[in-house]
């Protein structure tokens, strides 16, 4: 028997696994990335990176007396540690005489409370007394128009960003449902409601899948960075144990693509000659693990190696975030359950008649679409069972029972794949 340890972590609790035994003849492949050791001196590495950009001007060439510098960070559900990265850059800019401000790229996620801002940016940044603003799409007067992208997306951007002389972003490079994260530090991080919704229509396109950096949605985000004139993107890769394993800086599109290349050397697997698997078992790790709304991306990442009619078993504790329960926002798909061709059409129509918004639909819809021809079994904490079941999801608390049921369905010779870090992993098939 093979014994595997399926990650079952939360953002606050690392190292938790669910042990599972699988017959040797059934465990066909384990896709385990070899993550490098974390960077020891992160601040020094950061300061070197911004002075040795992949392309474009150095940080010291961008900041200067009376120059208005806007820094854009991610929201609280992304992993780049702004508490470590932001303060030394703000201090360098201020020492050069620049006027600095910070925009937290909330997209359409609710704005952060003062306590959440301090947790995300760090007490030292808050105490600097600089302007800190959250993107808030309920305030349309706070945006300026930048034109229309070649994909037809009208671009409204937060004025505090638009009016800056220099724009610098700090983001996490990671596989997402629409290519790779880290590219959206203008769109949707600091764009208005209309911009985000129109761009996110592209999330329903067949090419919008994990690991496709050339999908329409991703290219539209790249174009937004260029149209607004972002001067420097700082790109960070955060390992599954929260270690920072890579950092670069430079012209935002070029530097992000370089970060993607690094990411792929660790988390991208060639599965083209392995065939499809009957059962895929995957887990969730600590970084930003609060809500199934975010951890559930692992299901879609594993879809490509799971055969049609196969079973994906996903383990995620989903402890919730403040007042949000662990399966918050997943009830948006309840009206379209169970998955069927008819309900699929109903879900698509809901986006276009504005019954559902695509800022959330871009996440729950790919999961829903996965359930049209795969069985998705979710293992989570007991307190999530009622809400998840009410949505119509197949949930339980026993990984062993889920595997036993899948083996009965697929037979004694079922081929099983283990993908421990599902949300991080992408495949070539």
C-alpha cells in the first residue's frame, strides 16, 4: 500500500495533512513539485531586484523630488507579503523626495477595515501617515477613463493611480483559473465596476484555463497595464509553506512573463504521455486558505488530467474569513444545480442579463463547468457541511470514504493521480 499525505491546511495552520492509503497498483502518478528554499534576506533581495529590472528603468530612476508615486498592492486574499515588501520601498521613495501613496487592489472584493489594512500592509506603513486607499467600485466618481482595449474593454481606473507620475505594483505570480495571477494589478485590481465585468466575460471562453498565459482575459490585463502606464511590476512567487522563493522587478508585462517562466519550472508538469486518470486526489495549502471560493481553484487545475466521467477528490478545511463562512459566495451557483446542459445555459444567461456578476462568476462558473462531466467530491470541516450541501455540492468529512466510493465507481484497476498542491499545479496534456 502507498501512503500519501494530502495537505489540509489553513492560512493560520501549516503542516496539517490527511493520511490516506492507496493500493500500489492504483497509484499511477504523484505530481509533487520540488520547491526551493526560501529567500533568506528578502529585503536586500527586493532592493537588488528593483535596481536590476528585467526591463525598463531602475527604481532609483523612477523616484525623485516631488514625483507622485502610487504603489498598488493586492487585497487580503493574495499571498505576496506587502508587510515585508512595501515599507522599504516607501522609505526609499520618500528619502528621494517623492510623494507616495498606496492603493489596495481590492477589485470588487469589499474594502478592507482599518484592522485588515494594518494586517495586510503592516503597522509601520499605516503609521507613516501616507494616503492609503482601497479600490471601491461603489464610488464611480473615483475613476478616470483611459480608452478602450483592443478586446473592447472600456478602461476606468482609480484616479489616485491615474494621476500618479509613477506607478509600481507588487503582486503574486501563481496559476489561476484565467492563466496566471499577478497580471491584474490594474484590471481588476483598481478598475471600476463596468471595466471588471466586461473584461470578465472572457473568463467563460474555452481558452481561459489554468496555465494559459495567452488567453484573451490575460492579454486584456496585460494591455491595461500598458495603457495606464505602469512603470514597474514587482513579482513574487510564494511557496506552499509561505516562503518567498522568487522575486523580480521591471516593466510589468516582461517581468511578469519572466516570473511565469520561473513558476513553470517548479509547478508545471508534462502529462502528455501519461494518459487520463480515473481519480485525482488533491489538497489545499496554507497561503490565503480561508474560503472555498479561492481554494476550489484546485479542482479546475486538476481537470485536464482527469478523464471525462472521472472523480476529483479535493480536501480543503475552509475555516472562513471574519464573518464569511467557509463556503461564502458559492451559494451564487445554487440556482443552477445540479449541473446539467440546461442549467449550464441558464448560468450563462444569468451573466448577460446581470442576474449574476462575473467578478464572482469567473470563479464559481469554472467549478460548475467542471461538474458537468466530472464528479467532484469535497472533504472539509464539519461546520461547512450544511452550507455546502445546501448549495448542491458533494461534501463530506472522510477522505477514506470518498476514495472508497470512487474506487467502487471506477473499479479495481482505477488509475489514481495525487496532486498535493492542486491550486498551484498546471499541466501540459
